[in-house]
């Protein structure tokens, strides 16, 4: 039996599979034993049920023959194939896969508390802060999301397999990010969430969803009895208020207005919550909102306020989320994953708060210098708005490459610059463009003076950059240090 199945202690017959997917079309092989569920023909082992998932670029049905040669004993398909193995024919393989995977791995989400965090921004940090609170109470906790796998939310078999392994090793709670793609593509179907958390919603993924309305409706699925038992929502967001008003499950709201005496610097935030002093060791007002999301989630789960205060104050570094790169310089450098107009704006507001005076203040303060680009083959409607936000919220803007993929880096930069120069609320006194991201970082560091803050946005924790068909190693945090050292050697 495959090690992955052995860890989860799983094995099913095709008869059990048929009973879940709601079809009787499996021939005379209902006693056939299945030892694993697989959607990638390269990972098939003897005894696998190969699920032929149609994708954006490839169709699993085209790889079914390879899967059979590799040891697949049966197929889950949406039409019969000319192959000599039992085939379970369903109308929609993706819709069938979630309930099937949950059954196959013994419904793991029903055996422990699972928290699902969704929203355009803040999912990763909020999930980690929930984990910190749970860990502070002595419970076993795991986190699943952007930093733990190739996808923010894994495909259904991988998701249920991982949950089952954690269940079998006595994990008490899982804090997981739930992407809109995961909801739309049925990856989390039949996963049971003790609490669903909504952070915010702003322009993103419109190339996939088509409109903000559809994007919201997709997210809103998580806040129904079909998925979740309770909800925690951000009342500072109009979409959060809409969820609160329309939710059919118990809903608890949070707002930045519930904290007092907020003070921030590059090392974190100090504030009063319910009369208790909290030091949150990650900077940015948006992270205070993420902390409140985690705090209310913990309260709904039955944790005490003291657990919340202790957990939020524990040391935490969320890679690429307002992460400080210490160069020993007289200015600050922050790397952040912000890749949407709202995300970039919130990071720049937070950066202005760090250097003093506030973003709209005329008081003396350091400058905000931002380096960023936009990804290719993704929602191109956010490029001009991101340029506008950068010019409105920063003093110096350096536009560069992100993951351009098959698009022209220069064309992407042109759209961003167009947005930056057209805005009538421009604060930036200097707007540069440099397609080479390394040289762009060097420009920003060279311009920085004492008291300034340099924000390098868009890639965050990512360790590669894709230009055309070439994937190269590139970690903003490492490159910043390398460039700074080179500048010192050449000075």
C-alpha cells in the first residue's frame, strides 16, 4: 500500500466510491479495492483510483492511459474511455472529488476543529495568528496555506490526506487559508469548518471570476451552513457587513474601533484590547485587523481572553508579510506580498505610519519609496489602479518586473506607469521604471535617506521570478541584502 494511504489508514472499494458519487456506472467491479486517490498521473502507484480532472490547460482524461500503465486500478471520469479498467462515470469530476476524498480519508475535518480563513488580503497572517493563540494554550495546531504548498488551498485529495494525517497524529486544530479558486473549483467541498473567517475583499482574480459580484458570491459560499458552523467577519469592510447581515449561521463581527491607544513602529504595534495591553510583533495597521480576526475566532472556539493576549504577543515572522529586512542602515526596508490595489495601499499607509507623521500629515517624516510590478497572464485590470495607488501613497515609485510570464514586462510596466501618471492625487515626486527587478531594488536603496522606508512589494515570500519561459531564483529579501552589500563594496 502507498505510504500516503498507510499514514492515513485508508482503503475503500469501488462500491463505496459509487455510493458517494451517486452513480451506479462502475460495471461488475464494485469489490475492487482502491488504496489511494490521485489526480496527477505522475504520482500514481499500484491500487490508485485516478481521477480525471479537467483543468485550464490540461485534461486529466488525456493522461488516463499513463495512469493505468503506472498501476491505477480504476478511473473517475466524465465520459467512458477505451481503457481496460473499471470506470466510474460522473457528470462533473471536480464536484464528485471533494465528497469522495472526504469519505476516502475518513471525514477528517469532522474529527478536529478546522478554521477556514478567506479574503483578498490577510489570510496567511490571520491563520498564523490563530495558530499562535491556540499554541499558547498548549494545544496542537497546524497551518495550511500559501506558505505550506504549491496552492493556497490544495486539491481535494491532497487536502483531505493532509487533514487525515494531522487527525491521526492528534492535532487539535487546523487553521487553513481558503482561496476563492478553491471554493469555485470545489476543492473544499465536504470539508467541515468550525469557524469561517472573512478578512476583506478587494479587486483581484477578476480574470477568473469575471466581476467583483461573482468574486464575492464565491467567497460567501464559505459562510453558509453547507460549510461552516459559525462566522467571524470584518465589519470595517462593506462586504463583511453584507455577510453579517445575510449570514444564516451564527456570525461575530470585529472592527478596528474596538482597540485603544494604538502605537506602531517598524517592530510591531502596541494597543489596548478589552482593557488588556497587547504587543503585536508585526507592524502595520492592517495586521492589527488580522489580529482582531484571530482574537474573535479564538473566542468563538472557546479560548480565554488571556490566551488571546498571550498568543498575539508571541514572536512571529510571517514570511513576506510586512517583513523587515535589517540592513543596519539608517532607513527601513520592508518586503510584502501586496499584489492588489487595496493590498498595496494598506502596506503603503502602514509604511507611512512607521516613518511618522501619517500618510496625510504635513509633519516632518521620512519618505516612502516603493518598488513593485504586476504579474503577467493574470488580471490586467488592476495594473493602472496599482500605479495610481503607488503614486498617491508613496513619495518615490520604482516600477519593475514581477512574474511577467508570457507577457511583455515593458507592456505591463507601461500600464502601471499610465495609472501612476494619470492620477490627479499624485504624491510621488519621482517615478522610475526599471524592468530588471534587481536593478530596481538597487535604485530604491540608492535613493533612500535616513528616516525613509523602502517597500518592496508583490512577491513577498516567493523565491523565484518567471520571465517568459524562464524561472530564475529570486527572493526579494535575499536580493536586498546582496545589493546592499554590493553597494557598500562599491562605495
